[in-house]
């Protein structure tokens, strides 16, 4: 083993040690060992990072669109060329397999590519002669200093949802990544610097709740973007809004996949396994509940079970199918749900707590778990588990399955598997969910559409990336102008007339 790596903040274009003494551990989840430490910022460090962004903002926002575009283009080229390096960092700290880490970067690259087109998306509007000799036009301007608070499960992709859009629009950013896998954020910040981004435009502040609260309450932070669990998303939204900030807070999920009796069961079984167990279930868009029509339920469960038996669990650097969970504490939490499932009335078809692994015995392992006939009153059904646990709920058909989807407190993603176009159309119109797949299990939109859910899955009215992302990071001015002819004037205290 190499010596532990002691990470720093990234402030004003360079590593910054910080002022406090608090540090958190960073683990390799596949090995179960501490590989480094990360600083946990105090209020003084928050002030330093925000001040760097505040000082950089005027110059960056005044930089021409052409020059800002060149920086984003250069960043895109560097990221594409060195994606393998970033994937290795993600796997070492998160545990997801290398192929999954590469896929995360590829989806993030889509947003960077969208950001290169920002001049098209930030054009104002012009209306001539709205009244005699009067014109009106809008100016789209950046907000100033914005904060991005990102989760552990996508240490590259989620920052890439927000940072390129915010920076392209002319803002300065303070990124607070998860303290569980922080190195990807520093790597991205260094790459932006290499691409020509001026010092202070992107800063990385590491920490826990103290750092988050400092950003939420800081008078110079104009907007906050967050992805994480629903309880924290609600807290972020309420706290930041109370301090007068614009907020987009994306919360948790309990995504249902409805399989009708006419569906291709091989396609549905593949989709359930891929979407349920990819990244060890640590995805907000993971399928965690398969709602299946009773006539084909036994057959679908058999096919899912057969596929689970073929999966290899182990170190993500060894061509396995899924890796460990992020921490030992989280692994134990998920295992408790599995242990209690039978007592809640579920049938444990596959128990992932005792799975052979291709990796160190000390790793934070939990294998794919399949639970059948899960009651909707069970905690394992209601709670967001965020692990490789797939619940099967049996229903008579479309109406009852749709009712289950809409009864959930979450509204992030859902999917339907069917050959019936009418049923699919009814489902996509009636489901109270922000992202819907038709024979697609993880309906994450491409970058030129926007990501986000309904109900307890999104607080605030702004979704991520796409045109909605640019609207979130900018504000409009309306300018009404008239250039009167010589000799025009006179007093008139009434409203302007046409």
C-alpha cells in the first residue's frame, strides 16, 4: 500500500490547506482501508473560498462569450482525452467498476458539450416599436457566486451537470463535493485551470455540514444546486431560501418499473438487473421496485434470479459486474433492511449478504438481493435504501401498477415495459413522475433536455442542465428604450400611450 494521500481544498487556482485541524478519512471501499484524508472546512475556509469566487466574478463575467467558449471547448477536449485517469480515481474512492465510472464521465461530457453552445442558449430577445418609437430588449446575465453541493454516488457526473453550465454562463463557483470521495472534484478543478479558466472562477471546498451551512448562509452566495437524499434536499431548500438564495435541490427516489403481461420478459429481466444493481444500486435513478402483472410474475422472477446468479461482485478494477458499497456503515444499513425483509412479509429469493467476492475480505461488500411479494407497508418498500436490493410487487395490471407509482412520495423516475402503445401512452401521461422510460429502465435525459423529478424528489422549480440549467444560473433584465426626435418632450403624468 502507498502512503495515505492528504487532500487539500482547491481555492484560487491552487491547492489550499485550509485553516482548521478537522480532517475526515477517505477509503478504498474494495479494500476496506483508509487511503487518505480530506480537510473539513470551517467558516473561515468558507469565507476564503467564497471571497476567491467573488473577486474572480467581475472579470470572468466581463470576458467575451467567444473566450469563455474557448475555455469550455478546451476543457471538453482535455476531459475526453484523460477520462481513463478520472475513472480510476472514481473507482478507487467510490468503488463502482471502471466501466461504470467511464459511463458516468461520458454522461457528464454530454453536459460539457451542451455548455459549449451557451451563446445560443443565452441570447436575449428584442421587440421593436412596442409603442411609438419605443423598443424593448432583454439582457441575460450571470448571478455571481453560486454553490454546488454534490453527492458521493456520482463524484464526476453530478458536478459536471452544474459547473460547466454555471461557468459558461459567466458565474463563479464554489463546489462542495462529498467528503467520502473528494478527489475527483479537485481533479476536475485542476483540469479547468489547465483549460484556461481564470483563478478563482472554480473553487473546491471540502467538508461536512459545517461547510454546507456556511455556503447556505453566506451573503455572497446567490444560488445553490444540490443533489442528495430527500431529507437533506428539503433542508438545503428551506435553509438557502430563507437566506434569499435561488435553489435547485434534487432529492431521493424509489423508482418503480412496471412490467405488463405482454412485455418481452427477457428484455424486462435484463433491464431490471442492469438498472437495479448497476453501481451497487447507489443511483438516484436505480430501479428499486419491479411492479409486475400477476400472470407473468413467477416467470419474470425466475429470469431475474437466473441473471443475478451470473453476476460477479468484486473489486471494480478486476472486470467485475458490481463493486462494494461506499462505506462499511452504509453496507451495514442496507444489510439490516435485507435482514428484516422476511419479518415484514417479503420472500427472500436471493440474499446478497453472503456473496462470494473477487476482492479483499475487508471490502464493504453486499451482493445483489431480490425480494418477492413485498408488501407496500414494508420499510424495505417505502424507504430509499440506496443499495443492491430489488423488490418485486405483484399487481393485476396497468391500473393498479400506475396507482402504486403515483402513491409514492417520490416522483423521480419510472418505466413501463410493454408492447402495447396505448398502455404506454396512458402510463406516460398519467404517471406523476418527472422522468419516464418506455422499455427504457433508467430514463436519464440527454443533456439538451433537463433532469429532475416531482414531489419529494425535487425542491425548487428548476431542473438540472439543459435549457433549465442555463435559466437557473442566469437572470434577465428588461430594457425599454426610446430615442426621441429633436423637439419632442413635454409633461405627461399618465401612463405611456401607444
